[in-house]
């Protein structure tokens, strides 16, 4: 999961604190990890990621949509 996040950061050319949309589709991981510091994240896409737990999911106050 964290490798996919880093790839998205590189693709967007933004630091985590400025990212508003994060697409992690088909990134196979049972848990969502590595989202600390994404204070502006409003949309998270995890289609076909195989996530089975939201344990330790960080507080993301601006997150309004999870797909």
C-alpha cells in the first residue's frame, strides 16, 4: 500500500499534506496504511484493493468520499 501511495505522490508531484485525491485501485493490501499526513485528502479510491480492515485508519477530517 505504501509503495502505491509513494507512486501516486510522485505522479501528482505534491507532498502528502497537499493531496486531495488519492487513487489506490488494484493495490492489494488487507489494511490501509501510510495515510498519516494527508490532511487535505477528500477522496480516496481503493477499488479492487482487497482491503478487509479499517483498523488504525487515521483521522482524515476532510475525507468525504471513499470509493
